[in-house]
C-alpha cells in the first residue's frame, strides 16, 4: 500500500476529507519520528515497536577492485511487530 492509498483508506474510514486525512497521517508519522529522535523507541501497543539501532563499524570490500574498505558505524530504525499485528497477517 502506498501513501496515497493509505490516505484514501483513512478518509473513507474516518469520513474525513483527503486533505484532513493527509494531515492526520503526517502528524502521526512526525510524532513517531520525534519519539525516535527524543527517546530512541516508540511502542504502539497491539501494533509494534520502532527502535533506533546502532550498526557497528566493519570491514567491507569495494566491489570493483576487491580491496578492503572501512565502513563507518551508523544508526538505523528497526521495527518489531506486536502480537496483534502478527496474528492479523497469518
């Protein structure tokens, strides 16, 4: 499902306009982003948990030359589905 389809689904479910549904979706996504920046974790009961995860630096290889390259550590976002979501997609 793409963002536009999600907005249309929200509009139909809530009886809102598409513009109102888009503002709602944007507000929810911004709240999740802000929670990850501030606390490093956002837990939505029944849906799942978003968590900032650290990737350690490691050695990689340049695919063209084959020479070793040091890859820097980084942060990424992980998601673990909650039980309700897991049961829904079985």
